[in-house]
């Protein structure tokens, strides 16, 4: 890993169950990489949920319009 990438990282302290730590080390799991990937997934999930909450009114309005006027593709549906 290059020096510039190392400077972009930050050292933090975490607390783990000792047995989890032992098993992870025994298997060879890279704790930093695993935590980084898990955090990315959690952040992405939280951002998605926030976007849904922020746009809930728009979803409801689109549903209302669709209920009232139907969909543009209704005349082409075969089911």
C-alpha cells in the first residue's frame, strides 16, 4: 500500500468480544478490511433509507397520479 493511501486512513480503537477476535485472527480475517466493507454497506443502506424517507411524499404523489390516470403503458399490457 502506498504512503499516500496510508495517510488517508485513520487509526481507531474498537472493542471486540475476545472469542470473535481470536477466531478472526485464527482464520486470517483482515479486521480493517472487513470493518471498512461492513461500514460501507451500512452507510449505503442508511443513505438509501434516508433517501426513501426524504422522497416519501413524491412516491405518494406518483402513486396518486397513477391511480387516478393509470400508466402510459396500460394500453400495451397483455396481462
